[in-house]
C-alpha cells in the first residue's frame, strides 16, 4: 500500500485512482493503475508491506500492545512511485 505524508502539514493519506490532496493542498497524488502512482508537492512517500499489515490486522489483540507491521519510507528514486511536476 502506498501513502503520502505532506512535509508541510504532516497529513498522511492513502492513494486512489482519483487524485487526493492533503489538508494544506500542497501535496497530492493518485494511482495510475494497481501498481504505478504519481505525486506532487513536498511529500514523503511511504509504504506498508501488505502481507505484514494483513497479518497484524488478523492478530489484533483485545488489549495491551497493538500488533506491529512493516512500514517503510519509499526511496526517492522508485519506478512505481514517481514525483512529477504539476
């Protein structure tokens, strides 16, 4: 799963095929298909390992510490998540 974090307002949001924008309006992005995505603005691209997230959701405890999953900052040069000029 790809997400964006706006470095200006610190919003974190997921992407869809329709363009989405952060609260301050400086960062936006969208999926082009099931894998490729583009974004603009002062954004930090983030990712969740889908299998890890699904496992954590399935193992959600009733109380105590939540289940951990793998999240990561996507590299600045990534073939499937590209920063574009608007």
